[in-house]
C-alpha cells in the first residue's frame, strides 16, 4: 500500500474507532441521571461516571487527533474489556452477547493502534517532527 493511502486509511480507522466513544460520552452527559442509575443498578458506583465521560469524550477526541495515541488506545481497550465483563455477560440475551463481542472487537482494533501507532497524519507525528525525533519512516509508525 502506498504511504499516502496507508496514512489515510490509518486516519479513517482512528475516526471510526473513536466515534462510538465520543458519541457515547456525549449521550452520557445529556442523560447523566439515567446513566448513573443504570451503572449503580449494575453494581458500579455512579461517582465514577465523570471519569467515564472524560475517558470517552477526551479519549475519542485524542484518538481522532492522534494525540498520545498509544496510551489513549490502551486505556480505551481496557475500558472496552472492563465494560464487556461488567455490563454484557448475560449471554442468554442475544443482544448482550453481541454487545460483549462488539466490545472485544473494539478492544482488538484499539490494540492494533497500540501496536502500530497513529501514523503520519497525527499530532503525535507532528510533535515528533518538531522535536527532530526519528526518521520519516519511523514517524509513519508514530
């Protein structure tokens, strides 16, 4: 694959991975009380909701921008695994089983970002260029 195509695909992949977190975080803000109640009904303290919103909205934006990408992708992958186990283990309900598998799939995609980085079309790559770190081929892997 040509470098420019690979860079574009990397950016599109980050946007596709991030959009679900960004939208979910915004939905949690607009439906705060309901989300907090649901979390508490599942045994999760409602007091952690602000951290969840910060991770989803902030992490989604950072992933799209390609800022601190590997760290953000790792945090979101762990979040996906944790929420799968905490909220989606009623496998007698087909919807919950699908949600569980969706979370595992998202974690897998995010782990690919951890492994390969944000690519050249990212804040991480631009910061690396300004610092004079790495060759252009290393920056493509940023």
